[in-house]
C-alpha cells in the first residue's frame, strides 16, 4: 500500500508530486515502436549521424520528450558509435515550456550548434539553431485509411458536382513517413486534386543556406503566409491522427470547413466539425472576460519561437494604447499555483507556440487568452466574425489593417460605461495613463505629484498593484513604525550544525 501523499491545493502543490508523478506511455509512439521497428529505424540513427558528420557539428543537443526519455541512452550510444569521439552529444529533457517546442535556451547552456528534436513537434520557426526533426514512425494502415476517408468524402453533400471542392490533407508528424503514400492513394481513389504540404525534417534559421547540409532533406518554406491563406480556403479537411491539441486548433482555425478525422490506432473515422461551435463558444466567453479586464499579465510561454519578442512588444503596445495596465511574466510551464501569486492581474495573455496557446483548464483563477483574442477584446463590441488565428507572423502582419479600426475608436468618450456580457451590468473601466502621454507627463488622473522641501518634484504614476493592495482587507502584518522600542542586539550562535559553541560546556564550567 502506497504512503499517503501530502495534500495539494490550488495555490501550493506538494513537493513529492514531482518525484512520484507517473507518466503514461502505454499509448505512446515508443510502445508502438517496439511492435513495428527497431531503435535504429525509429529514431533514424543513420540519417542523423550523416547530418552531424557532413555538417561538422561539434556540439549536438538531443531533445527528448517525457514519453521517449527512456530511449535516450540507447539512442545516445548508437549515435556516438556512428559519429565518433570528435562530436559531443548532450541529452536534454524536462523542457522549460512545451515538449513540442525546440528548447533553444537549454541548448545554449551547452553551447550547442545543432539541435535534434525527437517526437511530436509544433514546427514553430526557430531563431538561433538549425534543427533536425525525428518524428518517429507511428504504424498506420494506408489502405484502410484511404478507404475510410474516401467513403466519408463520397458522403459529403455536393462531392460529385462539377465544381470541385478543395481537399486538404493534414496529419500528425508521426505519420510523415507514410503521408506521401496516403496522399497518392487518396488522389487515385477520389479522382480529385488533393492539397498537401510536406512537413520539413530540417529547419535552418540562417538566411544563407549552408552548403554542407544534406541536399535530400525537405526544407522549410521561406514564408507560410500564402500557404496558410490557401489552407483557409479549403472546403474539406482530412486529418490523420489521434485526438490532440493539433486537431483542436485545426478545428478552430478552419471553422468554416468540414473536418474529417481518421484514427490509425483504432482504425476509425468520424466528422469532427460538429464540435467546432462549442470550442469557439468557449473562446468567445474568454474574450468577453478579457473585455472586462483592466490589468493584464503577458505570459511568455516560449523562448524558441522566432517572433516571440516582437509579439510581446506588440502586446504591450496595444495594451498601452487601450489604457490598460500590463505586466510581463515568464513562469515556464503554467500551473494554477504559479499564476495564483498574481491576484491583482485580471486576465492573462499567453504568448506561446500555436499548439500550446489555447488554455481551457478550469483550475486557473483568471482567464487565459491568446494574442488574437486580446486584439478582438480591445476592439469595438461585436467585431468578432468567428475567424480564429494562432500564427504569430500572420497576427503581426495583419495588425496594420486592424490598427486602422482601432484608430477610429479614439474619438469615443473614454469615460463612457460599457456593458458586460459576463455580469449583465454596465461597468466603468479603469484607465491607466492616457493616449499619447510620454514619460513624466502629469496630466493622467491617477498620477500623484510630490514636492519635497528642496523643491524636488517626484511623479508617481498610477500603480495597479498598489491599488489592489489598498482594496484588500488584509495587507500583511501591522508595521507599527515608531510605536515599539527597538530591540537590543544580542550575540548569536556560531559554529556548525553538528555542534555550536554554546551547545557543550567548557572544561572550566564542567569542573565548577
């Protein structure tokens, strides 16, 4: 019988949870790998070693997710045997953020010049290191997949009309090695043009290509903006993979398309678009809560995505323009205990990779919205058409056109109350600063100006944390400044924990 663990609360987690926590790997790609292929084939040892040797990379970081970490030692030994002693290999685990993101910060600790990422990946663009992606090889019956998807496609209303519909194929990265075969069979089966984008297995952030890199690798496209626009126009999307965040985000970003999924594990297919409206309704509720917030916390949920710094600056800019108070916080992996320390913050904005941007856990005490949802919340009432966006680059690129709409709202009365759909009442928003104020401007209504005896002037701007402290019934222990007599300094203890100087009597004291 296992020992009873200390209780955990929403504000403080038990310290034993980190050690006793079990990781479910029964349905992981590692368990499936043992049934279908060897370690050398599953982790593409030969291809990885060839890239390391040809590129002359001296310090290589190997990033493993939790469910593949037990294979790190055999993978390390096989790679070391193939690359020799002139190349150093380092195993990275326990990433600061999500396992799907490339942890460039951890790689910098060992001064790595190449990253090898294993397992599921969100494919966010990196900014510092070239990355080799090893997705693994999840087993899939290509013939059964094509048969079921083609049958579902045939049942789509209007599928046989003269005007053909755009069919887009998406899949989990673990099925990349068979995706080409599935797409070819699908095109022959349905007789239509099927749109498919190959997932890159090599990403180099440098603007100049490296002549030593392998020529047979699939390269990441220079820009995914036009590709994303084509994907949005797809009428029908066929998704291959299990239930995951990738599928959930696909449903929200393509809400106007019919999405069908095929699960290779259970060999079942179904229509997924029926739950799209429920997902968007929950996000719309989060947007309404963000409308009512005046103090925001910008959560930095990634340090590896190439555009995270411009995004954080962009979020600060639009919050200042809307006269909202913001704090920038980097807390690593999110949990209610960490965010519970910032109770003065009314809403959080998460700047993370697209796959980890949507947080719907009810355990958090404050709503967490995406950058796109924040922009929608700061616009006029009723401006959200249901369109959803998770890509950083597109969000920043489209800000100029959305900025024109925000400029038209500057003529509105800032003191005009707004109606809250959350509470069903009118509310008066708190304003922090004023539009166009520079540092040192004293015209803001919540700014305090102090002048001392020497004539020196001090400007104290409005502080959201101080205002929240004043509104609390308990503000900490009573200071009692000047009311109690100061304590007298006394000689403290000295020595080490095994024996302090005052623990044992001296020889004179023992004979007395």
